[in-house]
C-alpha cells in the first residue's frame, strides 16, 4: 500500500465514458455518475460520453485531456472501446485492449493463470451446441457443486451454483441466454475475498459475506445486507498469500491502472482466483472505493490517483495543484 499516494491535481478536462449497450448498462451509468460527481467536486471539467448514443469515433477528443473509463461489460471491459481509443490516440484509464479482452474472457484468463502458476478452480469450456449428456458428463468429472457461468459477462450475470445434476439444465439455459460459450467451474467452498490493485500496488483486502449463496448481481448492487469486512478471520500469513495471489493474477494478465481480483480461499487454506475485473465498479456499493477509503482515500482522491498514473504512463505528467 506504500506505493499508492495521492497528490491533488490541477484542473483537467476529462471525458467519463459510461453506459453503453451491455447487460451492465445500468451499473455503468451509476459508476460513471459517481466518478463524474467526485471529479467535479475536485475542480475538474467533466464531459459524459455514452457510446450507446455518441460513437467514440465521432467525439472531438481534442476537447479533453483523457478519458476515464467506467464502461462495464461488453465493449467496455472486453477491449472494444480501448481498441477504438488506441487507434484514435486517446489517453484512457485502465488496461489496454489486449489485457482487457484476455481478462473478460474467463476461459482465456484461466488458461493464462494456469500457464503462470496462479491457482484457479478447475473448469471446462462448453458451447450451447454441445449435447446435454456430454456437458453433464463434464460436470460429473469436475464434481458437484459446480458454478455455471457465461464465458464473457461481468457482474455475475448468468451465473448459477449447481449442487446436483437435476439443477444443471436450468443453469445452462440461464448461462446460454447471455452467451453461446460458458464454463463449468468447480465451486470452492470457503471465504470470499476481493483485492483492489492499482498498477500492481494492492489496496486493503475485503472479505465478502452474503446470505444469497454467492456474491451475485443482487448481492453486489442491491442488497444492503451484504457485508464488506476488514475483519478477515484468517491469520497474517494467509492475508499475505491472498494479497500476493491477487497481484499475481493481475500481472499474469498484464492489467494496468485499477483492477480487482476476486479470490476464494478453501477450507484447507488454499487461495483460488475466480477472475480479474479490469473496470471494477465505482458505485456506492462498489469494492474498490471501499478499500481505498480504508486507507484514507475518498472517491475523488482515488480517481485522481488513477488519472495521475495514467497520464504519467502516457508520458504526460499530471500538473499538481498548488498546496
């Protein structure tokens, strides 16, 4: 955490990208509004850009110093917007198109984790055209309980915990409603943690508790009973292992700027990376702002840290506000 420091920035002109046409549009708009409001309060000039109504190719990027991406889901986290911005020469927050695409496609990310020695639950990639009995056989080999999830969606959209084969068919229907490819993944029973990371510098870990069976869409964005705890219930060595594992997952994918790694720790004490989110939520329920607040950074300060590091990486050092 020593590597994350905030210095107030001089006023900038910033385009906040939010909305889009993905299944996560609603949450993206909420993230974008929270980012925009916090930056306005710190004296920056904000222009909201919604790719659903304003094609990125047609926006006058000479009007702004950089783009702050709050685009969740497809076109935002899958590298689509990043690819367009790279071609236009626009400076933007977060990972490039290649790392974004890799992280968003769960099967590809898991293969990279396996290559780099990052622990992740065993899985099988499936397609909607696969015969049901073939998929059921894969599920039996993995061993129930399993998690059925789309290969390329965020916010736990289309995800189901399956504890027996009688629940499998309905879970597949839910998964394939959103994507033609899906994953059967071994469910890890244990504690759930998430780690915010800024350029491989970790924020404080958060332990998540929900009575909904797992941290699903409702638990993430709508359920006030979901608990975000800094009372970890594990020893210091385990905390260090969780932190190192979360950072290693980001390194394996080559992320930049802010990201968030979701990790399960089994009852035997082994960590397993579920996924890396390259554009984590920035709403009042979101985890990265909660972790930043734990170390004394409010939302505006967190956004300025992200912006300053983005400009420095692009060779455009941020101008600091006079104290």
